[in-house]
C-alpha cells in the first residue's frame, strides 16, 4: 500500500492498547508511517475510533508459539515498535526488547508507561490523573476553594505521554542513522510532564508563582487571563498579558484600566475580576466577539465540540475534517514538500491480517494454515 508523508519510509509496529500509545501511533501514521497494530483479537470497525485511522491491523494469538513467531517476523521487518503495557508484560509474551532486538538489532523499542520502567511505583496500576498528581501540575489546576480539577487527559496521557514517546522514538531513529543500532526508549508520563513545566519551576524559584490555586497569572487568578461567563451562559477567553493588549481589551469592553504595575499587582485581582465578570455578563458571547473582531485584545470564544467546524479560522485552515460522518482533526503538523496523504478510515481489529503477514514474508499457504489453527483471529 503506497503511503504519502514525511514518515512514509518508516514501518512501526504498535501493540494494541489504550490511551497515549494509540494516539502516538495515529500521529505517526498521519505523517505517512506504515503503522501495523498487533491486536489480541479481531473485532468490528468503529468509524469514530480515529486513533486507528491510517493503520493496518493483524490479530494474533500471542499465547501460541506460531503467533509469537509471526509477531517476531513482523517486528524483524520494522523500524520501531511502540507498546504501552506495564513493565514485564512484553517479556512475559516473549516479545521483550532482548527477543525482538535479537531478530532486529536496529529496532527502536518504544515503551510508554505512566510510572516508567523503574522506580517503586513502576509495577503499580495507575491512570493519567495519578501520574499527573506527583508532578506538581495537578495541584496548580482548579479553583482556589476546592480540590484540583482533572484537565481531561491532555496534560499527562497525551502531553507528557504520547508526545514524549514520539519524540523519543524519532530521536532514536535519527541516532540509528549514525550508529546503525537500535535502542530502548523509556517514555514515562512522570518524566514527560515535569519536562513541560520548566517555566513554572522558574517562576516558583523567582517568587512569581505560589502554590495557591487561582493566585497566579496563568491559573485563573489574574483578571486579564481567565474565562468569563457571558449573558447567554456561554464563555469567552481573555488573555491580554502584554500591557498594550490589555489596554485594548479595557477600551473595547469598557473595563476599568490600570497601568502595567497595577495590572500585575495581585492585590487588585479580586476586585478587578469581580468587576470584569459583571461587565462580560451584560452581552452574549457572539456580541462580544463582534466587538473584539479584528482586535489584538486577545479574546476568543470558548467553543463546544459541536461548534468547532463553523468557526471561520478553523474552517479556513481546514483544521477539522469529516470521514464517514465523523468529525476529527486533520493531520498535524503540515509540510510543504511532503504533505500527508488522504486519510484512511479506522480498520477493524484483524481486518488486514493476511495482507500484513504477506508483508512479513508469509506465503498464502502458511497464512491459510494459521487461520485454520487459530493463530490468526
């Protein structure tokens, strides 16, 4: 199957799982990589499971010798493997780094976990919120008078997880071009999230950030960097940090303006936030957006999922596309010379088993025998 995109020269094996690993595989596949998912059972197609788009699937019985051998032959033909199991699971399947790299010394073996491959919590169960909790990021998000709020699973699973798995795998592939050798990438969410928090550690060190929620510039404490409810029960986001943009916000909205040194004075924030909230509740969200149209006041509407496609900027850039009626994000980022190809719909688990095994060198007679004895689901 011909592929188009910046990563069209790569073959990635993805061990089926949940959360950050499937997203990482999808993003790699969106950029042209041939991503083959090894599923543990066959299933039905789900057009809404966009994390499976642009991928192929083979369903193997990994408890059988023949199933493991088929997996190893596929891995031997791959540039990288990504998996998101607890430490030791791949080894117990007979598909750990040692076994795989014995077949393929140049393999990049990407391991995605919450706690990491080592440390006292490594074998323990956990989810996005737990991993985020020990990084300091969760404690900073939420209201001042209540417990922290989960920021969906964008920060940990996908920010500190998927993105660092992709970063690590691609870095190891670049290094392989120099050394000719593969290696294991230990991508842990508890490593990735702290790596994104450098600016907050800096501000905490200089005294510009406190441990109290809604008491800092970027956590909803500042009146010029937060969301406000509008007359129709919707909301707008307001974020003019720079004094000149803040002045424009105040002028257009009829808000009390304070000079730069008073803008950042936390003693003013409760009063200004309350006063601004009263003003913004006087008009609907769309009325406010008409007022701020074309300005540098740093105001944007807070859109819900059913409003995304209609926003003029989203529409102009084609940020969202539909396939089989399912709205989803277009591939990102964008390349001028090696653009991503057309989207291929999500495949059912096991839908491409025969074709995938042919890629690994299996003959049709072998594939038929594997289907008959249950090696292929």
